[in-house]
C-alpha cells in the first residue's frame, strides 16, 4: 500500500468512526493504519479517541502517558500533576500492577526532585510534599491490595520509601513516625497475600532497628497472632492461584476462582473485588488480541462483579463507580445497562446530587452506541429496564401509594396530571419502538414475546382492553407460524366477552401453518365448550378435523421425504464403505462355497425362450414402484441436535421417572439419559420433535427434590473441534479442554468416509464453559495446525460434515522433489477455494512425489482434474479424484497367504463391547497395538470388526489360529474393555 492509498484508507476509517464510534474493530484499524503510515501524531490521536469511548489496557494508556510526559515540563508541579491526571484516568479502566508501579515510581521520583530543589515546604499539604506524597502512594497501593500474588510489588515500594524517610525525621516527630510505619506493617500482616512470610521477616528487622530491645519478643508474638487469619485465608486460595499460574491465566481458571469467592458465606469484599478486577483485565487483554470468547467472559464477569458488590452491601459510591466502568468496558452488553438503570432507580439520590445521569439520559446513551441494532438478546434487557422504570413511576402515581423500594416511586404521587400523561405516552412509545426494533433486527423477532406481554399488561392496567387485544392481533401478522400470539389474542377477546371475534380468530388460526397447532385446537374446543352452542362446538370440531388431516398429511409427506433421503444417504455410504478388493474377495468366497455365481447374460431358469435377465430387470422396478406407493410413511429422521436439552445440577439420586414427570407437558420424550459425573449428576432429554424444546427450556431453574436445576439446549454447550494434530487422541484432547469446565462427553467420528478425518465434538455440562473454551480457536498445537473451535450450531451442520470428503479431494502424483505446498495451493486455487493441501515429505523435508488437495466444494475438485498432465517444476503431474481406500490397500504388505487367508489374517472381531461404543474411540485404542485400516461397530450385537493394515500378531489379539479355515479371531470382553480403557472411557 503506497502513501496515497494509506492516507485514503485512514480517511475512510475516520469517516466510518464518525458514524460508528463504538465499533471496536474500526478503532483497532485506525491505530494500525496510522502506525503503518508512521504518523505518530495520528497514532496518538487514534489512541485518545479509543480511550474516549472504551476502557483501555496498558497498550493504549502507557503510550498516552509517555506522550503526556514528553509534552509537559514534569519539573514543574503543574506539569507533574498533568501526568498524574492521565495515570488516574488509566487506572479507572482496568487493574494493572505494572501501571500502578510506574505511577508509584513517578510519585517517588517527583517528590525526591522537588524536595531536593526546595520547591515544596516540609510538613505542608501541598502537592509532592511528604504528607501529600504519602497519601498519594497509599492510594495507589490500595488499588492493588487485593492482588494476592503481586500486591507486594506495590507495598514493598511504599515500605522502602517510608523506612528510608525515617532517617530524615529527628526529634519529637520521630517516635510518631516510627509508630505510623509499625501500624502499616501490622495492617499489611492482616491482609491476605502470598508473601506474608517476607512481610513478617521485614517487620522483624524493623522492630530490631527501630523498637526497644526488650519489646522484640512481645511484638513478634503479637504479630504472629495478627497474621494467623491472613495466612489461613491465603492457604484456602493458594490452589486457585497455582491453577492460574499453571494455566497461563486462563479464563476458565479465573471463572473457577470467582465461583469459589462467591460461595463464601461472608465474602471478603477486597479479595472478591480484586479477583474480578484481575479476571476482567485478562479478558480485556484477550479481547484486544481478537481472542474468541473474551467478550463473553468480560460480560459475564462484569455482571458477576456488580451483583457481588450489591449482594454484599458494598458502599453505594463504589457500586456507582463499577457501573460507570462496566459500560465503558462492554457498552454492547444490554444486561449491564439494565442493571445500571435499576441501581439508579433504587439509589435516586445519586441522580439528584449530580453524581449520576438520569435514567432517561442513560438509556439514550446506550441506544446511541448502535451496538444493539442486530442483537435481540442484548437490546431486550435495555428496553425492559427502561420501560419498567417508567411503569413503576406511573403505577405509583396512579395508585397514590408510596413504595419503600424506590425514592422515585415515593415522589411519584406528586406528579402533575400532564406530566403523568407524558410519562404514560413515553412508556407506550418505548415498548412499541422496542417491538418494531426487535422485529426489524431479526425476522424471527422475539420468540418469547417479552415486550408484547409487557405492553398487553400495561394496556389492561390502564383499562384499554381493545388496545391490549390489538397488541396480539399485530403479533399474529408478523409471527405467522407462532401459536402463542394466536392463543393470547383469542384469550384477550374471550376476556372482553367478544365471543364472535374470538371464534373468527380461532377459525383463521386453525388454518394457519402453526408451529404447534394442537395447542390452538385444544384451546378452541375448550372455548366452545365453555361459551359456544352445540352447533358452534360441532363446527369447531369439523374445522379442527380438517386441519388435523392437512397437518398429518403434510407431516407424513415430510417424513416420507426425509426417510427416502436418509435411505439414499445410507445406501451411498454403505456402497462407499466396500473396497473393491474386499468385494472381489467376498465373491471368491461365495464361489468357493459352492454357490452359483450370477451370470447376467444367461437366461433366467423360469424364463420363456428368448427372454433374458435384462428384460426381467426392466420389469422389476415397476413392481417395486407400485409397492412403494402403498408402503406406510417412513418415520421422521432423528434430529438429536435440535431435539435435545441438557439438564444439569440434578440432585443426587434423580430418576428417569422424575425427569419424565418434569418434562412430560413439553412434548413426546424419545429418550432420557442420566449420567453420573465425578462431581455432579446430569442428564440429556431428547424429544421426538424439535417443537418441544422451547417449552422444555422453561424448566430452567425449576426444582427437583427441592433443588434448582439448570436446563439449556444441548448444542449450546457443545463444541465442534477440528484441525488438531493427527497424533492427538481422546486423552490428550480431554486434558486440553478440561481446563475450561466439566466435560460431559467427547464424540469422535467414524473414519469410514475418510481415514484422515480430524474432528470431534466436545460437550460440556454448561454453555459458559463452551464459550470460554472458544479461546482455543486459532491456537497452534503444532506448526501448521491452527485449532478450529466452534459452537456446534445445528444450522451449520452441513458445513461440518466431511462425508463427501473423497469427492472434494484430488490425488496428485508425479511431483518434483522440489515442489512445495505453496506451489500446489497456487496452482489449484485457480479452480476454486482450497481447504487443505497434504503433501508427503521425506526426512529432509522434500516431496515424496505425491499429495492430496482438498477443496471446499465438490465441483471445484472435478474442475481441478483439468490440471492433469500440467507441467510443474519440469515434471508433468497426474491428477485424479482421491480414493484413499484403494490406494492404502495397495500399499499394505502382502502376507503371502493368499487372498482369503490374508483377509482373515488382517481381521479381528471384538465381542461384548459396552453399549454405545464409538468407532472412532475403538480405533484409537486398537491402533496402539496395530495399524488399523477400518473399524465397524455393530451396535445390535455389541461387536466390532476391525480390519488391520498388516497381518495380525499375538500382540494384537488374544489368540491367533493357524488354520486358514478358522474364523476371524475375536477379542473377549475383558480384552475389549482393556482396549477401550487404554483409549478413553466411552
């Protein structure tokens, strides 16, 4: 990019930032472009702009502080204070021990210079006098006190400064100064920190040098008692500090630490506050680096932080400061803004004295960020909090009753009538605008209809039933397939006594393609039984019957289509799984057994003269086709991902019957699986239809045996993981992902489609753990293998499958020894996007002469066949579609036993497998004993057939019969389970 292009790009970014000042990516681009153009002033301006909208870390603030120091005369009090003002701004954003230490060094340095030059009078309270500097230093140390492992860097610097200063104090002031330093030591010994022993030793030296000799023992005994509680407190937390250090300050380790602090009956607010500060600072650093999951962790921990301070009655001023910092750090988090507004509603005195903005201004500021326009789940808390505030003011005024909860509600009684009318109009406007915004943001809108329910209730409270009914009438037009708006609309009409309109609405809804029509039919029939005549009931039954027939017919067609598609996929997969060599061997065995082979040119035994098998084959499909028309519809294709919810935090001993009772009203249950993990009991509940899942999610926080349980979509806690090294097995992968949370299951694919498949599904017990684990995305476990980690969204299932991998892959032979992966990527990119190039290399890193090129699309692989006979580095290459099974068969060594005996010598049968054994895991286990070509598990018999790449040995099986006519050897139950334990638990 030349200078002109760079300037144009920079101008475009600045223009875009003017339109979207809260776009974090644009700010990062602004800084990068300015730095690339070597425009130092513009880089500084870009950092200042970013700091004006977002909380920033050291990488932004330290350059700004250095720039401020360079721009002012720090040898003057005014210049030094200007630098301190920037330090103060920086420390308001995120906790940084290095930044605080730099701040202290600056204070000590300026104090020493001013004292030496006589610029500040001794004993005065002027800036940079000893008293003023002591207060400033202690304020800095207080910011980092709760950092258990690094706060010593700050406190030790303060201690050294104080002790050195004692030498300058003589006369009557000296005893008081010594007592003040001693008190500082004793206060520090009572604080939980990792270097308590060092602090105690320093105190011992201090007493030796500055206290009377006879008091030494008494003072140390007292200090030992004083620090006992702090030592014990750090002992409880030391495992969490060690876990942080070993994990490289992983987000999961921080989450575990925070959860521990929240579980305390009486949390230590200093430590609780500081572990949140540390975690938030780490997440912010990772977000700036573009790490996946960091933004979610930031939002989670800010919410946890402010809630923890509120529950433990932290000072109101401290809570206000937290909210102000939180909305700078995560301005796109609607829940934080909502909590902030509720906090100000309860503590209205902060608004009245000017310490905080009015709630209306806060709401407008949140909306002005433009970060909520496409995210319904973030905008919803914002709308509800704002509308809830206005509603409570209006209700209190209308009722004329005081509320002890809010000073705002207490004063609402005195609202003039016109102001009350304005507030009511504003409340309705907030809700209607919110409804329009959510529907514009996403066609599916808010499937929980939160704003519609709020507005409906408000209209009813105001005595406007017609407007209330219209809320749901409008909703039926937007949510055409949702049954809930129709139920609410008809219910509203029924409560008004408008049976005629309710009946018409029921009739219209019965003919609509709803997501749960049965609920509406039942409601209509119940309505007619309660309000209608016999004729009305019969008419409703007729309409429902016709609608039911149409729905059943449509479902049957969909089921039949899905069934046929599933059968086609299975047939193609089975055909693809049979290697040519195996088919020939199988035919030979049949022939050897005495069976008569089919001769397609011979006439059928019962056929008349002149008619052959060919004619018979032509007639057969017609008969098959006729039969197919009268066959019952195929069952619906099983859709586990969309039909399964995960239930966690179950009380010990929970049974299938209890879960069935809990979820029975949600829909037909296909299967419940309860699993006892080491520290918890969890379950998966699979429904027959995905329509049951929304209702099942409402069971979250319900109680089983008096204990709240957690319910979420199973796929939300499941990760799709791919592109890890081929050497990584189940044990290594579990160890890598276990640092983020409790793993429920790891599912490995069968390698029937492609022997080099490298992906799996990791399912946690909680969605938060899955979000934290996204930080592994992009991490290089080995050179050239950047791990890919995604939440396993069922809507992207097609993108995850590699069943057609061979059809998307070409085999390239005849390569020059000097050909590289880059050469092949450059060549084959001309045919379409290349997903992966795998080149065989010798010990010297040179090509062995062949490679595999995998495309994103099958059509591109077909087009790439045009590269056949292309000259690359003076060698003509051969390009064919990949068929790894046939090629690998050719490379397998010959046993010298003949085809049949050779096939038997390479085959094992494993009996008595545990139910649900995964082919991928079984292959990993067997490969520790011998190279595996293929594994096929037969679930019906709990057996598996394993084809080896080399003839079996006694190391690979329990017995190895020598007679060529003997059947394939088998591994008994004990041996099979041993193999599976070696690979991983399944």
